[in-house]
C-alpha cells in the first residue's frame, strides 16, 4: 500500500483509532499526520525515520573539532558586568 496524496497521509483522530494498523503500515512509507479539530496535531513516523532524525551524530568533541571556527582568533574572555536589575 502506498500513500500517494496528502489525503492518504492525513487522518482524523477517530479514523486513526479505527485504522491504527493501517496508519502504522503507511508510516513505514511516509509520515502520517493525525488531525484534531481540523488542525495537524501529531505526526506518526516509522521507528527507522525517528532514529534517523533524532540519532546522535558523533560527540560534542567531534562537533567542536569540525567547527569552521576552530583555530579562529576569538576573544572568549568573560565580561564581568554588574547583573541587571530585573523586577517581576
């Protein structure tokens, strides 16, 4: 089964409840939007897609070492200004 139109990828809460297996099956192919009161509420994606989007891509050290600012002559001295007076 292939989701080919926007309507194929959008479900009301009631239809998603009634056809959860189909929503899950289609989410393997493309994200499925569940609407509430006519507005997008949540998106169902495959576990593989979720992992791809949220998975860690290296460590912080690797990120910093790959930075285009590495080796730049930046002045990183902390300023010692007085704290701001914030009234709530």
